[in-house]
C-alpha cells in the first residue's frame, strides 16, 4: 500500500498561499488553472477534474491526468432515455447519475463512512468499497466507471456557495489511500472559497451582460429615452436621440431634472398621471421645453426599471407635436363647417324656400327653387364630410336601419343620368334588376320583393357609396360604351356589381381604394373609391375590384342583409 502524502503544516501553508493567490485571479480559466495546480501539488494525486454547471448538467470544464476516453464517457451526468431508463420524461428536470450526481444533488447519508458531514464522497479503495457493500450500498444511479478505469482513490467535493451548487472538484488516483479525512476537509474549505469566487464572477458577468443589454437597448435606438430618478426627478441618463431632440449635450442634460423640461408643475403632473390611470392608458401627455425654448407636445411611456442596483424610471418620449397640431386644425375646420358654414347655408335655403312660395314669376320661382336645392345639397355635403371625418377617427356611431337597395340604386342612377348623357354612355340594369317596370327580379334574400334585398345601414351614407362609384365609372368609361349595374343576394349579404369598359391604371390598380389614389384624371382627388370602401366597411361590408384590358373594370360592393322585417328606408 502506498502511504498517504504528508498532510501537516507544509500543505496547510500551500492551501493558505493558494487562497491568497486565488483572491487576485481575474477570470474563470485562470482561477481554475490555479486551483488545479494547488490540488495536484497538495494531494500528489494523478488526476484532477472540475465540473461546472451548464444548464441541467455538470460537464467537465477542465481536467488533467484523465484518459480522453474516460472523460468522454463520464462527461454528462444526466440520465439518458434508453432501455435502462425508458420511463424518463424529457420535459422534467433530469436526474444526475453516478456518485458525482449524488454529491451535486446532496443525496448522501453522513452516517456512512465514505461521506463527510459536508456531503463530500471519498474512499481510499473503490475495490474494497464495492466488495463490502456492492452497488446496493451506494446511491441510486452509481455507474462505477472510476473503479472500472482502475482508480482506487477517489474524492468528490461539491463547489457550493450561498446554497447553490456551482460544480464539483474530483480527485482520482490509481494508487490506494492517497487521501485521508483531514486532507478532504481541507479540500472542502478550498472548494468553498473557489465556489464563492465563481459565484462572484458569475454575478459580475451577469451584471456586465445586463448593463451591456441595457446600453444596447438604450443607446442604439432612434427613440428618445431617459432614465429618471423618481424621487428627485433628476435625469440620470439620456441616449443620443434624447440629446439631439432636447438640444443638450449629455453632460448638460444629466444636470437637469424632469421639471426643467416639463412645463407642468409637480401637482399638474400628478393630476395627469391620475387621468392616465382613470383612462387606462400607459402613457402621459406633456409639453416639453427644448434647449432653444421651443415647446413640443410629447407622449411619455414610462415604467420602473432596476439599473446597476438603483430603482429608476425608464421613459420613452414620442414627439407628437405635428399630430396634435393637425388634430387642433381638424377641430377648427370641423367647428367652422359645423357652425360658420352650415348655419348660413340653412338660412339661404330657408329664404329661398320662402321666396319660391311667394308671388313671383314662374322664372323667379324656378331660380329660387334652384337656390334652395343647391343650399340644401351643400348643407348635406358638409354633413357627409363631417361624418366621414368621424368614421376615419373611429368616432362615428352607426345607427343601422333596413335600407332597400333597389330604390336607392334607382335614385343614384337618375342623379347620374345627365353625366352619362354628356359622355355618350348608356346606363344599363344588369342581373337582378329591371328598371323597365320598376320591379326587382332574380334575387333571393331581402325583405319584400318590390324593394329587392334589404341591407342594414344608413341610407344617406350608402347613397354616398354608390354616387361616388357611379361617378367614377362614368368618368372612366370610354364614350359610346355602357355602364352596367347588377344586384345579387345570398348567404347573409347583398352584392352590387358595377361594370365599365375602362381600365384602372396599372400604377394605382393595387391601391385603387386608398386615399388620394388617382392617375391621369383631370381634377381627380383620389377620394371617391376610398370614401366608398370606408363607408362599406363601417357597415360590416367591403369594396373589391378587378380590372383588365379584356374585361374592363368590375367593382363589387358587399353589404350585410338586414335580419329583421320592418319597412325599409330608402334614400
């Protein structure tokens, strides 16, 4: 039997010198290289390895003196699903095998002679241990590869700090009795110190990674961002976009508080925050002052964040000045249309109606009637434009009623007839419509055959849909051709089809019904189809189209049928 190495004062000094050396080691690889050297020198053992946590497993991070085949076989401690462990659930945290796994997971009995009270395993003879107890006396999952590889002396010491197991120190030797309990105790003290240093390194790496992520998110984005001390309001940090927006260099903006750029008082800010809470919104509306003195309207999205051990307020600032000014201009225009324009138009229409009923010549009464109808039409047009603004803003509340489509379409055709005559075009009723006798044919669905399909909606808005589309079709159709209107119903919807022999230009074909989509049309605004589709969608329907040189252009307006059976309304 080979005698165990001397474990007296020399080796104690080695450990103490090593501990002092470890305290100055800057990184993990250098730290573990020093540890390996100390353990080899103090124990005199042939093989030393260190396992470190990696996910659910503890593979070897560094090793010296072991055969490559041994390290390959022993590298993973996780149970593998095979014939021996066919019941392993891959979604569960794996059980660690072997004595290494038992030590790492704290599965030990300190009453057994081969375990210390700190949970380390050691033996001077794996052969004698197996001969005395067999695998039945060892923890479940013991693989016994150390003995199979010829190692008699084995020590397994956990690297634990603050209740967390970071890894395992393993010492092997083919010679028996190379370690005793006092030396293993010293290895445990060394392992504990190493674990503390590893934990500190992991924490430093995590903090560095966290700070790097923060700086990447904070500084490499074009959004305006501020870090604010919620107690004092001081601006702790600002990204380049914030410095550019506010017009301050970083060192100057870090000397400011949020009260230096916010035009509201602290009490007003608290009131704004209360309003945001009551309205269930996660942003605040403020007016901020730039370095130049210019005032900008902003929305601030703010929330708490921990940064380098401090609880701060992280704010993302959106400049909404242009939007707010546009909304204010819209409100002024709406106010003007609603009061400054509609009231005079109503007065003109009233006076003209009064004149038309007074003692005038036939010609004078005709002129008065034209003035009355023109003023009324302008008043209605203003109302429709106000309604469209509300629809675009999502503020319009639809009040659907049953609307018969045949009378509504007939009325729009009558209005469009003069334009058709001027352009030498024929207006033709197609499938599902018969204007000759005033009846509707060929459509199922709807409520009342004389009215054809009845849809749910507002007659005035639906009149705008077909007025716009008819006008567009008549202006696009080649002279001498026909514009055809058809109507079908079924499966809960009515479909009005409008066909003309013109072709939507390729440049705008895919965005035909988007706002301001127009091409080569003198005086065209690009709003007709857009308004039609906007209103159709408000009603739960839609507008689709096809266009080609061979087939011309087909527009399809789909509207949901009314489910009740009251008398329908018409335009």
